[in-house]
């Protein structure tokens, strides 16, 4: 019999704080920071990062602190609060207005967003063309909406006067402003006569700050335009050759370029020449709609983009004299026409530090935080979940395993069985089921759901009575499921290794050591642990990237994606008994598990059974016909083979191996109790002596000893 590894007592457990104490500490830390911003006593460039267990109320606590100090803050300027999505920004603004209705607050909506109260109309009537020209003009507003014509006259387009988007720019005075993470890298439409005096970034933000672009090698080597300075052509040729050679050989790129007689000043001049030699998109609000459309349609986008990317390459090479350039790499991309090499440029935008910066994130990582806000103070506040948490320990339930062309259907049947049982247990209390989109689609199809392949919303239809959602950023900060009784997490989100490595090159672009790429095949297994609710730990393995920086990024998507999904039930101070079922063996950092089991045991409803395989076999053998048990059986190997030949004619010795007599009796007692069978353990002895044989009687009519005499006349029976 296969036994699970023994649990071992561990002393390394998270420093958990009771929710009441954690909330008090959270309130103190946030209030102290916000008060310093309000009084202008914060040190220049002050930044505080709080890693706070989801459900402790970091957003609500921040809003209350802003309400307390809002008047003093707004006397100095704007307060900007960034959340992952516009929807979350609108929710947070609504909460703030409830607690501080006297303070001016607003939500910033992008051009493509729907107008408040009118979901069919966008904020900007020309949102599509605004998106098309972004990046090709210095300012979308000046190019499309209002600006100065060639004669110096102020002109605005016909739609500008009633534009809901522009009205945001025209709203005067300081406000508490709620906006999405996207506005961290662009100027928001607020009154520029007032500075920003406090910036709050809620939830995981690093994905919104990463930048990645590709430049085909052909576009790098393309002949420069005739306007390119002739005296730089030699340096341009040497720089391009050194760049490609250094990337191909994975050399310290800064050193290699300078060894090719290209110094920092030359690189800066090459970047400037590239910028000055290209022509931007020349449009203005004084032009007709037709003229603008014609110029946009005929504009050479590819050449413009390639020029900007060449400029950025030279700028990056000029940033440091020696060492590797982590953000540049040579990668192979596949297109319809085949595969070709491109230069991948990965970068990371730091958050503005013109005002004190408060970072709030349940998944915050110190290394990533240092790249987002160098020098930020990092504080962790954690509380344990209160729930019945069961996790499978034998399978990761990857997409490839669940969607296997031959075995996937059978495996998904087991998942549906577990899900249906959890829905029944919840008794109408609500069950959230989270998986990848492809797995949800397969489960929906097999459940008979009609899906619209072009609409993500169709995946949100109830699945066997549960509410389905998928892993990803839209699971952050959502409180829609806090009253649910249970969650079932199926598998985990496993991003492509190349994508994770590219993200790591972006986040850690300023590092001096290159990112180590994983060659091929599965990631290597490394030791990990699962924390148990009783304080013990179980050693296990996890597939991890050999470069710890890449592994940090992978965990932010994979492990934290699961934790964010579970956090939707708000387990720190639950308003009811809650249950979490994790159908993946992925170890979750600092997350205590009540019980570990196997997928097969969970499918059969035997998650708490220590010997579920033995349970299944002995139950089947004891249930003779029509659900009625056999009258009795001996528990020795020979006795099982003789008394239960249908199930133990072969394999009885193998079944008994590793199971002591007391374990066999206890196993049979658990089976009998679950089936409401009477059970009497006995000891059988031969009149001539010999080894005592354990047995059980499953009969409630008459004396068990007399029954034993009928079944085994060659033995004398006594109660065990």
C-alpha cells in the first residue's frame, strides 16, 4: 500500500496576526503615511509598500484615511488613486463618496470607456481614430481635438465642445481622483494648475508597467533615410553589427559595443539622429474628417515604429558603460510566413515620485517593489484564512492534462463530480468555480451550455449551478463573491516560459546580470512545502525556473493567481462557514491547508479517509448485492480470498501487506459506519491452536458468535 509522506512539525510558519490586530496595524500605517502627505512633512520621494492579506480591507482603510485628511490634502492639490480597472475605480469612488460626500471626487474615464449612464456611447466620439494615432503624434488631444493651427490660431474640432472626455480636462480644482493603472504611464486629464500631493496604487501593478517591443533584424539593418547625418553612418554600421553580434553570443552588450569604437556620446547622437530623421503623422483639429482619415490611412506606420524602436535601442545602449543589457535579447518569432529573428526590447516604467507614493498589494514582492519604487519601505501584514481548506497533493491538473485528447473527457468527468458534490454541500450558499478559460469552455460544453465563441461573457453562465470565473487580473479586488459558501479552483494558470522570461527581462531591465533562459522541456522540480492549518508542513516539489527573478514573476502569475481567486471569498472574517477546494498540488505560499488528499479520493467523497484506496476496495467487496453487506469475513489474506473470492481471489496478500490487523478492523468499521451496517470484530482460534485469525460479522440478526460458528465451524470465536 502506498502511504502519504508523514507530516513533520515546522517552526518556520508565517508571522500571522489576528485580523483585529492586523486591521489596527494597517490603519495606523496608512494613517501615518497619509497624514504626512497632508501636512507636507513626508520626506521627498517617500514611498510605502504594504503587503496585506486580501480581505483585511486595505482599500477601505485607505479611503477612510483619505476622508479624515482629505480637506488638508485637497488644500495642496490632487490625490490620485489607481486601481487595476475602470470598474474597480468606479466602485472605490462610490465608496469614498459614501463616507466623504463633502470632498470633491471623480473618476477618470478613457476615450474608449462608456459614458456614465450611457453604456452604448463612448466618452470620445472618435475613440477609434484616437487609438489609431496614439504614439504617432505628440498629443492626441492637440492632433485631434483642439490646438493651434499653422497660423497660431486656437482651433477645435466640431465634436470637442461637447466631448465628455475633454470635459474631464476642463473640470477645475483639486479632486480625489480615481483612475485605472493605465494612467500611471500617461498624463491624466486633471487640472494642471494643481500638483499631485499623494498617489495611491492599489493591487498588483507591475504588469501595467512592463513594456515589450520587437524590431526585426531587417528593420535594424535597413538603409537610413537620406536625412540621416552622413558623419554618423560609420558609427551606425559599427553599432548595428556590434549589437547583433553581442546578442547572438550573449556578451556583455555595453562593453561589446564600446569595444567596437562606439562611445556613449556617439550612441546618444545616433538616437537623436534617428528621432530627427523620421516624419511624424501631421494632422490637426482644423482639418476635415476626410483629410484626417486619408493621412492616417496613408501614413507609413511600419517605418515610424521601426525608427522609434531603433532610437530606443541606441538610448538603452547609452545608459551604462559596462555590463549586460538585460532588457535586450534576440528571439525567434513565428508568423504565417515562417520564423525570423527579432530584437526584443523589454523595459519597465517606474511610478512617478513627484508626490508620496502608497502601494497596496496582497501579492507584493520586495524585489519587484524595489523596481517599481526604489527605496520604498516594505511592510507585511498577514492574517490566516478561516475556512475548511482541502487540496489535492498528487496532480497539478494542468491544461494539457485536463484537455488531453484521449483521456481529458474522463478526467473532466471527475471534476464535474467533485463540483456537483460541492454545490450540494453548499446548499444554495453559492459556489465559485475558477479555472482557465479553455478548461471552463470544455466543462461548459460537456454540461450542455450554449457558448458564444466570440464572447467571453458566455463563460460566465452558471456551470452546474456554480458561478464560473477564470484566472487573471479581473479577479483582483472583486468583492462580488464574499458571501459565497465555497470555491473550487481547478488547475492553475501556467504562462508560457518565454513570456515569463520576457516579463522578467522587463521588470529587472536595470540589473547587471542577464536573465538565465530555460533551455527546453518542463521546468526542473525543486523542493517546496505546503503549510498545514495545525502548524505542520509537508515537503513537496514544485516546478520552478532556475533564475530566481524569473521564478518571482512566474509565482506572481501562477501561485498568486490562485490565491487571488480564493481571496474573493474573503476568508479572514467570514460571515458563515466556508470551504475551499484546490484541485491542484501547486504549493501556495503562506496559505494553510486543512487537509491534503488525492483527486481520486476527493472524487469518491473520501477526502478525510486515510486509506481511501483500501476503503474503496473493501467497501465493494463487503457490499454483496443490492447494497446489502456480506454476513462476515475473515481479515487475513487467506480469509479474504476464501470469504470474498469475487474481489480477493487474487491480490489478497498484496492488499494485506502494509495494513496491520488493527488497521484492517478500523478500515472495516469506517466502511460499516458510512453504510449503517452493524459490525462486530471477532477473534477466531482453531481448537488445535495456531495463529489467531481476525474477523468481522456484519449481521444484526442473532448472536454474532453463533453466526461465526455457522460461517467458520472449524474455528472457535470470541469477541475482540
